[in-house]
């Protein structure tokens, strides 16, 4: 069985722009983030080799965070497989939390060694990372020395950057000026929220950090800034197309002559070229583009699709489209019909319809134990109520998202239960004791002992079963996959293994589903959704030669972190007020996930509130476009395979 994804790493960008029009920083968009990472790693490798040939050192400025992880993995692979040597490389990392011990789980020292330095031949004395253990009164001198060391090394040849949702580069938060140098700074609230999961709670995230300044960064001879995922789309567009301002420190890169922004498609989503390409010039009008333009126009002028006039098209950069169709009436009607056809109360088809298998076997893949109900609880209920054989595959245990106190309550309950009912309980008491002793001395962010991890997973299993029951899916159709990639006990996960894929293939071959639902919600902060989807896609590719596959369709849902854009929705399942209530009740069964509102990407609302708001927003958008008015709508997009 082969699990290798057929991805062409060396594929060129699908779009690129130099400075001009709204574009103030050149950018390249790649179909997949892995292609972007590969391109960056290649560029770094070429520079290192070129310098080695010239007998010179190569000075790299390096970043941490989730974005560059795959760049480092590629560099390690190039070292192992292609003999790329780092002997001539000198590195300077952007930043480190303060205070921070180097061996701490969240330390950027540890990050860099785990992801890169321990796997390559760079001489240790050529590595520089700001030291989070410096005494506060010595920090200013230390920072000055850091600047001097960069200068002594000859300056940075190539600086790698990520971007925070505040627009920070390094940890230069809003307010940082172009002249700023390496210094101690206070972290922005949003940045601390984004780091909360790494620290098991926002209260554990340090308030300060040492960072290279914007000025330090701008002195690099070349800069590559990377951004992946929908969560970055807004700040990316602001940085590339917005006014330069200390409120968005990344905009200062507009002043740097050798900066390129490298993006995946999701992070590029809010750029003018992607959002409203017709305002820039000619576009190729395929069905999706027409739908996108008409929805945009309808929202812009505030009138339903069927009431758009020729003048609306003419006045808003859509003359070409109008010319192609002849009249607004023709375009309006076509798009209206397309939108209307997306609405269905029978997501797996109606009974007694010729050519439609009924009932169907359905597998809903849920990355965490609550994504099924949060994102498609209404559709799940409909599928079960309409008589389909609905299975739910919980891909990961979700154990790291359970609070210690909750886990302890359950451990104690188990021991007390045994005592009250006279159940032989020595083994139970031993486990409870071990958990209790561990919790008493557990430091912030420390990895749980295996018993505690298992207990936390068990709590989430129970909640998932209750949530599924509310939606009408019985216990025997639940599959707890506990995929190995996730089971590290910490936020940082293992790479996808054959076992992850094989477990999924086996499940698919056992059920032989007619419909698969999977989370296409790729902005979750830890990348778990992304990884789960990749595992499912790889499993689907393995099954594509099976007989049952020809009858199978894959639908992607969203909801926990963001919603599908209107023009992309291919199936819109309306929910009645009663169904919305039932969905809420199912989400409420996930008690351990209450009060997690301050987690990354969060807007300080609970998951059920966010899900309801998104489903209501989709419904109201359909209403404003002139379609039927519903309480809520869950949207889906069909996977076309590759
Ligand atoms: C990391 C750093 C930060 C990150 C940024 C994005 O050294 O300085 O600017 O690049 O916060 O983080 P991720 O990649 O985790 O989204």
C-alpha cells in the first residue's frame, strides 16, 4: 500500500505579482503549503551551496512557529538525502519568550533543535537564539550584543519570517517602528491567545519576549515571508495591499527591495487578485467566477440577485461579463438557479428517486470529538432521521483539550464509585493515586503521564457518544480512531504515518460508504484538521480502485473556525429552529470543552455560539441574495479528488 501523496513539490506558483496596482509587496501563491515550503527550502539550500563554493559563510535569519516547520523538515531531508551541508551556515533566530528556560517545551531553543539543529551538521557555536534566561537588568546589554553579533557575521543574507494575526514580524507587535532593534517587548493580547494552546492556557503564556527589531529585520539582504491558512488571509491582504503603518509592523516590508511573500491559496484568499480580480482587469469567466462576481455585486449594491440591473454590472467593473451574457437578466437567472440548486433538505438524496441509492451508508469524519456536531450537527441529525446508516469516525482522542481539574473529578469519581458499590478497586485506586501525585507536582505545560492522557481521551469519548446520541447516531456506529499522529500528549504532533492512513483505509473498506463527510476547515490553530484531512485524502486515494468507490462522494464541511465562502457552497442544508436547538444540545454534551473561548483563533465566544452565528449568517446571506429565508444553513463543498 502506498501512502505517498502525488504532489509535485517543484510545481511553480499558480499566481505571482510584482509591485503595482494594489500590490505593494511582491508575492507568489502556491497550490499547496508544502510546495511553498519546498520552494523556500530550495532557495535556502541553493544559497548555502553557492556560498560554500565561494568559500564564504551563509547567514540565515530564522523564525519559529507553525509556519516554517515544513521548511525545516525539507532542509533536514536535503541534508540527509542530498548531502546539503550546514557547516558554513550561521543562524540568528528572531525571538524567544521572556523569561524562558531553553529546555522548556515551549522554548524556541527547544523548537529549533527539535525541528532543525539536532538533525544537521551546523557547528553549535554558529547558532544564535535570544536567551530567555538573562537577568532582566542585563537584557538591554544582551540585546545590543545580539545586534553586534549579526553585524560581525556580515549581516543577514536571507531572513525567513512568519506573520502573526496582529501583523507582527518577529515579536514586533503593533506600535513597533522601522528603527527598532533587538529588545525586550510586551506581547499583544491576541498573540498570547494564539500561543495559549502551546502553553495549556493563556494565563501560562509569558507576557514578554526578546525580539529582533523591525529595523534589524529590514537590514537583511533578502527576506522571505511565509503565511499559510485562512486564518492569515486578512492580515496578509492588509500587509500586501494596505497603507504602511506601525499598527501593522509587517507593512514596513513594503520598503524593503528584496522581500517576497510566499503564500498558499488559503492565505491568499483576501487579496484583490483572488477576491475581486475583475477590478484589476480581464478575467476568465468560468461558472465559479461568475457566481463569485454576482454574489459580490449583490452584496455591494444591497439588492437580491434577480434584481441586479445592467447598470450595476457596468458601474462595478463587470462590463465584460455583461457583454458575454448579453443582459443582467441572463446572468442573474443563471446564478440564481445555481444557488437555488445548492439547497437541499435531503443531503443524501430522497427515497424513491430513480437512480438514487436509499438508504445510504455514510461516514462522518470528525478530527476532534466535537467537530461533527459543531460543524454539521444539523445535517448529521437529518441524515440519521432520514434513515441512513450513519457512522462517525472520531479521528483523534482530543485529549490535550481537557482541563486537569475535570480529569481529576472523573478519576476521583471512578474510585468513589468502586468504594460505594463494593467493586474490587485496588487497581482503580492505584491509577487514581498516580494521577493525583502527578497533578500535584505538574508544571505549566508539562506533558501528562499516559494514564492521565487516556483518562482525558475517555472523557471526550463519553461526550462524543452523548452528542452523537442527541443527533440520532447510536454507540455501535461510532469509531474512535485515536490516530497515532496526534498521540504525543503535547500540541506538537508527529508526522503522518502509514498506520494513520491504514487505520482509515480499513474503516472505509469495512463500511464501504456512499457518502463521506470530512472537515475542510483548515484554519484550526494546531493544524490537526489539516492533518486529519490529508490522512483521509490519502486513504481515499488508496480506495479509489475499490469497486464501492465509484458510488462514493466526499463532502467537506466547515464551521468550527470559519465558513465556506458563499460562491463555493455546493450543498446548503437548511435547519429549522428546532434543528438548531437540537444541534446546540448536542454541542452542550461536550462539557469539557466549555469555557475554552480563549483558545487560538477564538473570538471569545463558545463553540456553539460561533457555530450558530455562522450557520445563521449563511442563512441570512442566502436570504439577502433573494433565496428562501431559513433559520440556519450548513454549507458543504464536494471534494473533486486530484
Ligand atoms: C516566530 C515569530 C512570529 C511567528 C508568527 C506566526 O519566531 O517571530 O512572528 O512567525 O507569530 O506564527 P505561526 O507560524 O505559528 O502562525
